[in-house]
C-alpha cells in the first residue's frame, strides 16, 4: 500500500521520530478517509488540487485551528513530494496550496522572578531530588519533554560538563551543564540506583522506577508552576520558551540559542526576539517622559 511505503520512507530515510511518524500516519488516514467519503476515491495518486482545497475547507468547518491545518498541509506536501520522487505522479496537487496565516502571538514564558519562586522542599528523598532535577534540566537546557524522557546515563559527560540530547529526526546536540547541575545529576543517580536496583535504562524515572510518560512530565511541571505564575499554560514547553527568552534577555545571540534548542532554521528561533522587542517597547512607554 502506498501510504505504508511512504511511512517506511519517513522511518528509514528521513529518520523521523516515532511521534512524528505517528502524526503523519494519522494525517494520511484522515485525508484518505475524506477522499473515500466525498469522492469515492482510494488512489491517492489521482488526487487533484480542488480536492485538497475542499479538504482544507472541511477542516475549517470542523473548527480546526490554522496551526493544526498547516501541519496536515505539510504532511500532504511531504507525501506528494515522495510520489513525485518515485515517479508515481507527474504533478503534485499541492502546487500553489499555501499554508494558512497564523495570528502573531508572543511566546509565553515565566519571568525570572517567578522561576526563582519554584520550591521543591527540603527532603533528600528520591522523588524530591528527581522533581528538582526534572525541572532544572528543562529550564537550564531548554530541551523538549520527549528529549528529557529519552536521556540515558551515558548522555551525561560529567568531566566535560556536557549533556548529549537526542533531538528530532535523530539529530544529536550537546548542551553545556553548570557544575551545580552536574552535582545535582550525580546526587540523583546515587539516590535512584539505591531506590531502584533493577530499573529502566533511562536517566529519568518515575516513582515506580520506570520510564516517564509525557503526562507524568507535564503534570510535574504544571504542579511546580501552578503556585508561582498566572500563565494559563504551565507546560514543559513553556520552560523551553523561558530558557530561550532568558538567554536572549541576557545577551545571548540567536544563533547560539538556535544551536542549544536544536532548531534547524534560524527563523524558528527568531520568535523569541519579538518578546524582547515588545518588552523594550513596554519599558520605554512606562519610563520615557514622552512615552
């Protein structure tokens, strides 16, 4: 089946992560279901541009936000590039199909003052030590929650004070660690190994000595931020935004932040510059005599 061949291509050649591949599978299944229901069409190589346009309209009618629709458009664009590459089609139905406009919104982040209010308690037990390390790793490295969950003990270079992060599309990057962070990891590993002699291979474990789930990480971060910030979104990704914003505020270059975050395109990192500019505008308006 063509869709299965496409998915195998994403896994073997593009080396997309498992989560990305799952998203592509869902997008393709939804598109195929729409074609069959609306046009009685099962051959994806027979799709024409008006069909794609009607699919986009249908998604809008169902209330999908533009960002979600754009992701599905991107999936179809990748699929039909694959079809052209395999000489299955002469022309892509995605030609001329543009992404929908997104509203310009500033990245949400936690202020430095609020970050410093996060409390973990004074206990020296495994859960407390683990929760503190979980939070600090996300905030001090800017890694994604999936990258945190995928960390192994071997990814920590204590002597070199570096952490190897396995990013999207299986691309690794190295993030520097402070001496305090290295010591925090060492303390955690000692407690972890004493608590769970037989454990999973991951660096970070849940309360049962197993690999963490996305919901476990989310709930921990949400609980930690709940008492210190009024932001509606209190997720691991907010800590990633906070890491980048604080670095930029302290003078780090966008290129350096790009490398630390693992962004392929600098344009993706530039969203953080808008936060700094808006903050400067706010300060100017409040402080300038003629503001």
